[in-house]
C-alpha cells in the first residue's frame, strides 16, 4: 500500500480534539513525542489519518481474557488489526469507540468481516481483570480481544504507539479515572500501523476505510 510521505517529528498530532474530562484523552494532547499525520476528511480516499513511517506493533506479551499469553506482534495476524487502549470504567469515549468499531465491522461485506480484529488493551489493570474485560467487550462484539498486563508493560506498549496514559485522577464522587489517548490504530498483517482514527470518525467512514484497507492488502 502506498502511503504519502510524512516525517516523524516532535509535534502533537495535527488532528485537534479536546481532552475529554470523563477519562479519555485525544491524540492532540500527547505532547512532544507524537507523530505528525495528515488531517482532514478523505485523505487519498481515506477518512482516517496516514502515518509515515508507520507504527510497529510492540514486541510485548500480555494476558488475554482466557488467561493465556498473547504476544502483540506474533498473535495479531489478521489483514486488519485495530488497537485501542481503554478501560472498562470509562463512562463515555471508550464505549463510543468500541460501539462504533463494532457497528462498522457488522456493516462490512460478509467475506471481509473475519479479516478484522479489534484488540483492546486496558489502561487500568488494577480493576480490569480478564473476566471484567471479557464481560465488558462482549457487550460490543464477542470477537474482540481483551488484554491486560502489569502497568510497566502497558505503558511500554502505549509509548511505542504514542498513546498517552496519564496518572490516575481522583473523582469528586469517589473512585478514579485514567485519562488516555482515545484513537484507534489500524495495522496490516505485517504489523505496520498505517492508519489512525479519532473518536469523531463516523461509523460509515470507518466501514469504508476498513473495507478499502483490506482490499489494498490483496
């Protein structure tokens, strides 16, 4: 797949989305380590954003919701893998992203649905047990993969993929929130992450991008 050339620079993403107080941060808040991407709708036919050079899938091992080891680079073999960081107590952005992703996949041609895999990595391993993650993801799509690990591993994966994870933020009503980057990164079977979608991307646009991305891998 031919990708427009952009440089990895010490700038925030050019897609500006406000920080969501409910516990999820947009890529525009990722500071000076983020990747510059092409913003705006329908870039060369895509509604998401291109990244060049692409992200590499982290060489890290997690635990999936069945209690088995899951190696990100080795076990993500689908033509399109969607990676998203979040947590089960996130009140709005996380469920919106997961619901939109699930809806986009359901609307794809039948022969392509099995070629897409969403991988959810918790940013709150203290509360998100494998069982809690499984129950949460099943509300959206039973095929979604849920992963947890110690916080050092999670933060390393997030750093590799330029996803900001903030320290726990105490809530006035009790408990805490975990602010984090709320974008989804799309990888091909070669573990190259070429595309990024923000939470504002419409379901129809996600479906169109997923479908086209798969067609271009053939």
